[in-house]
């Protein structure tokens, strides 16, 4: 069971890292982040607050995944 927790933790960490990377790229180039939106390519780009919220969410998911992967459980 511990190996499954570690694998799930690493997968969650990878997801969180991806969210953080794409959020930071969106902060650096908000217009480019909007152009990749196929449903509305010429719409208003996401606000800095929304992108910072994505980065914060990504950091929270990353930390939760790392915690799940490296925590020590006593049996």
C-alpha cells in the first residue's frame, strides 16, 4: 500500500508542477496564453489575479503530492 501512495503522490506532484509551469508561462505572456484558447482565441486574456490563483493552486497540489509521496507512516 505504501508504494501505491508514493506513486500517487508522485503523479499528483507532476500534475501540480505542470499547473505551476503553465501558470508562470501565462503570467509571462498572457496574450500567448489566450491565443492557445481554441474556444475564444481573440478574447480577453486571463487576468493576473486569475493566473496567480492558478499558480497558487498548482503549488498547493504540488506540496500535497510531495507530502503524500515522502511522508512516513508508522504501522
